[in-house]
C-alpha cells in the first residue's frame, strides 16, 4: 500500500510569507501528526489531528496551524515566516493514534526561509 | 527522549560487530517507547517498540532494553551491516498523550567496512 505522502518535497520562501504543507496519510489511517526537525532542536511535536479534530498541540507559536479533512489528509500552515522556521517538516500517520500503534512517517517537506 | 541540542553523538562500528545505542528519557509517566532509524533524505522509520510492562524485546537483529528505574533505553543491533548506517532516535509517549512522541536527540551510526 502507498506510504505517507508529503508535498511539496522542497520549498523556498521569503521571510514574512506564509506556507502550506500537505500530508496524505496511509489509506485507512485517521491520525496525522506533524513534527519539525532542525539540527538544533531535533524532532519536535507540532500537533496531532484525529477525525478532523486537533487532539494534541506542541509548544509552538500560533503562527503554526493545521487542519485535517474528512478524507484524513492534513495540511499545516505557517504564517509570517521567520528564518528560524527553516526545517524539515515531517508528517506521521497511524491507524488511530493510540500510543501502541505504529506511526509511519513521510519523507518530509524541506522548508527554507530566506 | 531528551533532546541533546546541536551535539549528535556518533557511534563508529566495524561491519559485523554489535552496536549499542543509548537513550535517556525524562517522563516517568511514559509507557511506550519506540526506536526509529532515519536515513539521509528520508523520514524516520520504525524499528522496534516496547511497552513499560516489559524490560526486553527482540526483533530481527535488534533488541531493545528498557530500564524504568533510571529511565534508560538502549537499542542493540547485532552483526551491524553497512545498511545500518543512519541516525537512530528513541521516542516515548504515554496513553493520555495520544500520538504525541517525544524524541531524543539522536545518535549517528557509521558502519566501517
């Protein structure tokens, strides 16, 4: 079966702009989580969506937001981009989001803010 | 896991030898632990998991050990192969956290032929 698909793979944006990243989970998976990966901070949890509802949120400013659609696809949006937002953004999907169910990661979207 | 910031520990191992990667976690409420492997240009890939009611679990060439007393996790890779070269992360979570994983800083494994 197809894995987690993230689009686009690479993105270059200017400070102050906004960006939308997309994640298509594995078919049948209802939980989608987003993570930011940087060399300095490692992998940090952004938020999790389950059945179109945000179920968990990490410690990121309100400029970071997301949503999930009825087909479980998810988007995350970052407004007023800052240089420090440059990172690899990873999406993970799991069947129901319970801790003992495996989360599958996509290849990520590499965002560069200039 | 505990983030270690900029410093990414590196483990150099000879092909065929065993590798041991260590990880500390901070949340005593964590009850589910996972090891991930991340190769260059790819997302993390699940290797093995363990629940807090166990102290050891074995997979194919991998073993995870959990010591809840000192909040320590280790991953042992037997007969390390060149394809094992990657960055390895531990992650932990707990029931009420849903799918929110807390990742450690990662360890880079370099396999020498």
